[in-house]
C-alpha cells in the first residue's frame, strides 16, 4: 500500500488510531517514548503496528554533537527498529544530548567542515547500527550564526552524498526559519533536492508570546498555517508524492479533527499519484 | 598534564549548553552573541518546558496535591540541578522525591516525598518487562512440606513500599485517581503494592506483614522465611489472606524450590 498522509501517534488517540480504516494512513512516534522493557506502551505500539505502517522519528541521537551517538541509546533504537519494522526511520540535523545531559530540544550548531565531518561519521554509525538508510530533517532556525561556512542546502546534499542518507523535509521548519532569519522559503524549497526526500513534515507554529510575528516558534500545537499549506502544495507539484506527516505534539484536538487535517494532505498527494498511475 | 584543546564544535556545545540554563552566557564565549539574540529564548524555553512537562507527567499525584503553579516552580529548580540523563523522559526525575524531601518550601508537606515515591514506583511498574503472573493454582497444588521450601519470585512489575511517616498510600491513591480524599485522614503508617496483573498498573494497600513478606521473597527467602518475616513485622498477620491478596494482585511471576540441602535452589 502507498503511504500518503500520516499522523503523530498520541496515547490519547490509541483506540481511534487503531480502528481508523483510512487508506494510506500511517503513524509516527518518537522512539524515545517507547524505549521501555515492556508494559502497555509497547503493547499499544505493536497493536497499532499490526494494523498500520509506523515511522520512528528520533529526537535524541544528537547527531550534530561533537561526540559519537550514545551506544546504549543506539542499541535500544536498533532493538525497537527490529521489533516494530518501521516504514521510515528519521533523525534531525541537530544536537540534544551533550556530556551526559539530555536537552529536550533540537539545538543549532555552526555548519562548518568540522561539523560536517563529525555529523557524516555519526550518520554512518547510526545507519550501520540500524542496518538501514535514515532520513535527516532540516531543523527550525531562530539564530543568526556568523560561523556558518555552509548554507543548509549544500550541507544537507553533501551529508547525503557522504553517507547515503535520505532527507526529511519539514516545510513548516523552512517557513519558520525563513520568517525568523529573512530568507525566501520558496527559493529554499525550489532548490531542495527532491530525489533525496524520503518524508515530509508539515505542522503548526505560533508567534512568540513576547515578540509576536517577528519570531515564529515551531510549536506543533496548532493547525498547519495557510502559508505552509501553499508551500507544501507547490513542493508536491514539483517533486511528486512523498509520505507526509501532520506533526501535532501539543494542544491536541480530538482524533476526528486531526484526521480531517490529514485528509487535506492526503488529497494533495492523491493528484500526483493518480497522474503517475 | 597537557590536555588537547577541545574542537570548535565541542567548545560551541559547552558554551551553548551552559547558556541554556544560565541567564548570562560565559563572557567572551563563542555563544555570547548568540545568547543575546531574541531567538535564543526559544531554546531556553523549550528545554525547560520539555523537562518540566516530563516531570509533571511523571509525578501527577504530586502535581495535583500542590497545584500546577507550585509544581512548575519547584520543577524549575529541580531541572537546574538535574537535567535528564537520558532521552526517555518517562524515566526522568528519579531523584525528585529526594529533592522534595530537602526542598525547604515543601517542609510543611511532610507527605510529599512519599507521594512522589509512589508516583515513581508507578512509572517503574508501568515500564517493567512483561511477565505472566504466577497462577494461584500452582501454589494450591503443593504439599505442605514442599510449600515451606518454595521461593516466590516477585513479578518484574511489582513494586511495594511501607511508609512509617503516615497514610501516604491513601493520599497518593486519592490524588492519582483524581478523587477527593476523606476529610479526616487516619494518620498512621501505610504500605502499598503496585503491579501489572493484566495490562495496566493496578495498586492496593498493603500492611506491614505484606511488605515484609515481599522484602523476604525479593531477597530470595523461602515461603517459610517470608512467613516468619511477615509475623515478625506484624504478629496478628492473617497469612492465608495475605497470600491470596498477593497472588490476586500479580505480585509474583514464578516459583522455585530450595533443596533439602540448605543454600541450593532449583527452578
């Protein structure tokens, strides 16, 4: 079955997710939430996996840290991959764990030759441990970092060339970054290497409570914004259909509301799929 | 001894991680200029919110007792002392009960650390390995002399605790279930047992005899030794009722037997 639009899987929606018969539907989870020895969490994930495709979207391998990925974490991730047999596995162009402390965020770094070499090595270690290709996601940006020696697109392309990894294109992150740092989201997306895109994310964002529209926050707590839908439709028109996640993590509406939003992405993907058929 | 200078990326990450929790970046570090940009606050807020949300999710009875505002203020101080050591945030906050025990603003709430310990035991039980609970019929079939040599192994998801300081179990279970506690608490010691007899964590009150019995089982003692421990803890213990309660609650996973020769065990 072709995977079209998916949803973030949340415990509040386990029953509805399990029963939902929508064609092409899939679910994404953060593997860190399922790195337990047993119990109802894993049982639920396995029950849903028995009915739907699942994607593991990691937030904690910390690939952009100047350190190898934690071997224990990587082993637990590999065990979960064997158990769940996910359709997709992805991680971020970011760091979160550093010197034994986990910072629950996707932190930035200067894109230099040094960081590229380190991240490429880390991606290779991850792919070797998991025995599969992973997709690396472009993060949201909030800071002007003067030390950048590479622009992000060139950096991602070179990372993929060195490691064989794919890319996860988060359209909302591109929009948030373009508004915060003042670049053209259209130009960025028009230049993004479509052949490397294994998955797409779209999500809601919110203005910073103090600074308003001049600082957008990638909060995943609201419906996808009209501007992001427009960018997404333009992207799909150019590169064709890719599994697309409605990434909602906070301020959750009921499952029917999420399914309705997911239906819009599904419809966008059905057009190129019908043309290709 | 000469240590090599850390690489630029490592220096960046040291300074960035420091600035996430401190109001002022280290002067003249690589991130001084970054930390003064408005966008740096997004990272500070996201890291702090992620940790506090995780603590609140892991300690729901504590949060309900003290209210969200108090909880999140206390959690902010805890996070600065103890960032998560791993990314599975379900396990974050292992030292939170100890923190509350020495947290001066919580001194008027002497039951709070105990309630936090029970929230933590719930999490441990919830994420423990899957095992079939011991079938009560397996015990009923044993001859009396065999029974005395039986060793009951606590289930991987079984957690129990005795609280000398007061009715911690009653306070915890009312708040865990979002119920209203009785207006007049009977202020005396209590114990609790949490286990997963089916799919989800369930809990019951457990008396001093029950806690001593399970402690003896966990230490590898025979049923005979566990029974003596239970009676030492509580002279009037009803052992038949206790066994029935523990078996129904899913406290055990399997049984083995001590050989006639002391000190040898076979499964």
